[in-house]
C-alpha cells in the first residue's frame, strides 16, 4: 500500500514504511477509545512535521491534548480561548514573519463549535485577511466537550442531548462558506481516507495564504457507535456520498475520491443518533445525495 504525498509541488507515492516513524501527536493523549479527533491529529502531523505551531481553543481536542504541564503534542501547542484560535494563529504568523522565519506551519485546530459557531468571527477574519495559516475543523457534528448538544454542524435528523427528537434543520455548509471567502485552498477530509487527508495537508502547508481543511471525525459517544467503529463509520459516510471528499484550489473544485455509493441507510442506521429515522426520511436523504452526484433518484 502506498500514500500520495506532495513533494516539490508534485505528487509522489511512498510506502507506509517510509512515512515518519515519530508521532508528533498521539502517545499519552487522554482521548476516548476510537476518538476521531485524535486519529485526525496523528494523521495530519505525519506530514506537517516538527516545524509546526498549533493553537487549539476550548474543545475535546484541547482537553485530550494535555492539561497543565503535560501535553500529547511534541510541538509548540497553545490552548486559546474558545473564540480566538485563528486570531492567535494569525498573530503567531505575523511574529514569525517579522523575524524572517518562513519555514514554520502555523495551524489553528478547532472543533465544529470553535469553527462554525462561537469561533466563526475570528475564522472569517483570518480568511478575509488571507493570513498564512491553516485552519482545521475536526467535525464530530455536535458539542461533545460540553455534553453532546446540537450545533450548526449537526446533520438534519441527528439526535443530540438537547434535541431528543432529532435536529430539524440542515447542517451549515462551512466548506461553501470558506470557498466564498475567496481563499486559495479549501478541502474536506475524513479519518477513513488518510492518504487523501495527508495529501491535502501537504498541499495546504506548501501554499502561502489561508487554507481551510474540514475533517469528518466521528465521536463514538455522540454518534452512539462501538468504540472500534469510528474509522469504519467515517468510511461509510464517504462511500455512501453523505460526506464528499473534494478540494477547491483557486476556485476550481476537484473531487478527490469517487464513492462506491453504498446505500446511505448503511451509514445512518449504524448509528444510534439516527435511530429515529423513518424509511421515508432515509429515502429523502438518499435522493439528496443522488441529485448531488448526478445519479438517478430512488423510487
């Protein structure tokens, strides 16, 4: 098995055995078993490397990364206030630039709340200024650090701790919103497709200006799935077309993985948070996917 990794502006294939053996994030973290956020962090750091500074606002990722004097990051890590991680990263970038230091990746890494909701104002500002940082949203689709409440990234019909009958509105399309900012690089990713994820981080790190990567990172507690099914569930999301893998470079969209189009019911019904769905509701979701991908509607 090989991985696609960018090198000098070109894509080359390398074997897994040739990836860096050192884990710059992971060992000793306090995440739950099968934590999608922790998996995403480990994958991303394989390509971002040691010349990276990361900021993380209040979130599961901040908590599991370390407390007080202990941290699971083997790079500089700043725990910021909830709403300001992109602004702090922008300040770090400006400081490095003032010192003539150009070879450091500056990353703000936030959950869906710290990205799409309480953190959106600083994110939008950094994107509008085209600050040379990478913003990462690890998306578990609800506010798991505070009890699993509904957020703007919670999908339609998903049950949460404060909406037991399921959410009644669609998920905010953060990828489209970031594309609308006119930044140079926007991409979706999933922990189930690490080659794709790593390639996108490599591209983002090689660019000047603002980049945005949005990662589907299941949470077994909020999604009500077995602890060993995080990656498998994320893969069902991708292969059903529920979660599209794509990138937008300088305004041009490219799909980076063609789904096999398993029935979306295989994804939805594998999770307790969608146990309230009727056959008709599943059909509506399936047809939304079919229309998006230019496929025939289900009868």
